[in-house]
């Protein structure tokens, strides 16, 4: 029986490999030099463009670097006809998990070859191709007097952020980044090139606002702009012994009735297993050039090791260094306010990581981000995130970064243990919220189901309508509706 099972698996892999090879050959005939193969310069450039080792370790049969939406359309018409040809959609990246933006033995569509940015309709709309990164957008708009809501790190991909909802510096005033999309240019699984907006394909338009990569390949996002000049930034570092005071100051902000909508905040913990050292910091942004925003006064008042304030442009602030290639892990949880439970979470994490130092070391990062105001109060038809009944609170992103791929399973197990303990403890205290932010979720989590039964069923129905053969459910990685 084992022999038969092994033979079946080997046969299936051969069929898939043959199908991918045939698909790649047809793509090359149709799209020429836009298609590259292992050992080609363009292929290797795409593979080196991942900051996640889990992603870059996969080897597609070929890479397509489309130059236009029509190229994507031609490609999907070919791919969809090859039943065993799996594919992936790569931008500048957001999720690090293997298979979310690359594929073993299939076709990787590298959208970074499509990255133009332009202003239209009296500067009220920015048209952004899906392969751009946010720094491209901010630099193009810098000096125009307008900006858009996008990634806080300029190296994050436009597409990766927007299809998962998108937290920005402007979320508590303008809503989720996806709320600002007024039109999607998207290629459906069968190769049809369509637009989705409030007047045309309205159900698809709504589904794309948080529904992930389940409906097509978005080739362009048309984003509503808003006036913006310089912004104020405040970076504060504390000794870890001050965490109780920092957690209390952070918690005191989590009230939509009093929260300043111009404020953006990330309070973060960092632990390096090699040095067994904790650091604690707050990165506070105020979206007007106010040197000492009152909203952050309590965070600034906590005894600190350093405090740096600047007035700068969004483009300058978002211009961060490239992330070095490492193994990465994301997981998330959403909670109601509690300074005491934040301390409990720290203790749970510390108890796990203090005795865990795999070969090569691991860095743990915990980001705490307010969930308030416009993030909760978006109109019901603004997105599919299902936050209408959620309460003020905060979103947690736990990340792990490590160089040694041999210890992947150990790190992943430790992260699952911590996240599970956080959820169990919060649930027992009535502090757990159901929402899981897709862009921070682990592959084992179910962010799409966290949007609620009605929204999940809506997303599934839109998937069936626009992708009858369910190509994107069966042959593309990421968070799926059919699982």
C-alpha cells in the first residue's frame, strides 16, 4: 500500500511538473521575453526580491514579468486552461508565508514590472499599478499637496496591503486603506479584463476590499487622495522596566470618543534570544506638522531612554532600509483594552522565549496598534472586514525573524504556543475580539472567516460568480474561501 501511495504522489508530481512546463512554454510563445526560466537573469532577480526566505526557497518553473494588464490577461487565459498549473502573484510583499507570493514548480507572476503612478481628475485620484511599492507612490505625490493612505513602511507592496484591508497612518481618520480605492482594474481567472467600482461590478468591488487574492489579479488601483503637507513623528525608547506605565498610557488612548483621528501609533516590544535582551519603543505619527501632539503626552511622560521628534514629509519618513532576507513568521490577535492583560501577555511571551534560543538565534517582535474610530465606523458597504460590531481595542502582530531554516518548525511551534495562550487567556477574561487582520495572520489562522458568517458567504458567492472554475481557490496560495 505504501508503495502504491508513493507511486501515486510521484505520478501526480510528474503530471503537475509536465503541465507547468507546457504552460511556461506556451506563455513564452505568447509573451516572449517577459517569461524567464531558472538561471535566467530576470528569473533570479525575481527570486532575490523576496525578503522572506520561506518564499525565496520555492522554485517556480518560470516567472512572468508582465508589462501591461493585457499581458496578465493573455497569461491567465493560458494558465486557466492548464488544470495542473499552479501560480502565484508577487508584488513587493506583505505576508511572509511560503506559497503566498511564490510557487514551487508553477508560474510566478511578478507584478513589480508594473509600477507606474499618476495623478488624475484634478489630483483627486492617484492611479497606481499593482506592482508599485508605497514609497513609489509617496515620492511621486510628494510636493503635490496630496497623498493617499498606504503602508507605513514604504517598501511594502501596494497590492499586498490593499487586498487585505490595509492599516496606514491615516486609518483613524480616513478608514482602512482599501476604503479609499474607488476603482480596481482586475484580470479575472478566465483572462477577462474588467473594472470594479460602485457602478460596475459592484459586488466584486466590495469583495476586493479585504477579501484577499480570491477574485482575480488586480493590475491597477485608483485611490482617492486627500490634502497633506508635512507630518510630525515621535520616536520614544524605554527601558523594559517601564512597560507597565507604557501599557497604561497606550490603553488610555483606546477610546474612540476621545481619540485624536490625526494620531497613528505603534508600540512595540523586541526580544533577541542571543542577547536575552528586551527593548520597548513607541513610534507615534501625527498627520499635521504639530511639534508636540497632546495625544501622545502620556507616552512621552513615561521615563524614557530617548525621545526624538521631527517634522518631515510622508515620503521621507516612509523611506526605510530594505529588510534583510530572513525566515519570517506573522500571527495576530485582536483584543479589548486592558493594561493588565498586556502585562500578562508580556509575561506569557517572556516565559516562552527566555529559555528558547535555537541555533542561529531568533528575534521576536510584538507590535501593538490601536483599533479605534474610523477603523470601526466605516460604512457597512465600505469593506468586508466585518468590524461594525467590534469594540475599541488593539490589534497585535507577533513576528519572529531568524536566519536558520533548520529550526523553522521549532520557532513556529513556539509562536503557536504563545498565540494560543494569549487567545485562551483573553477569552477567559472577556477581552478577545474575533477579528483577525489578514495581513498579519498566520497560515493556520482564518482571517476571512473572522469577518463574520454573512461576509464570508458573500465573498464565497462573489468567488463563484467571477471564477466559475475556482481557479484562484485551487491553484493560488494564500487565505482561501474553499478551505
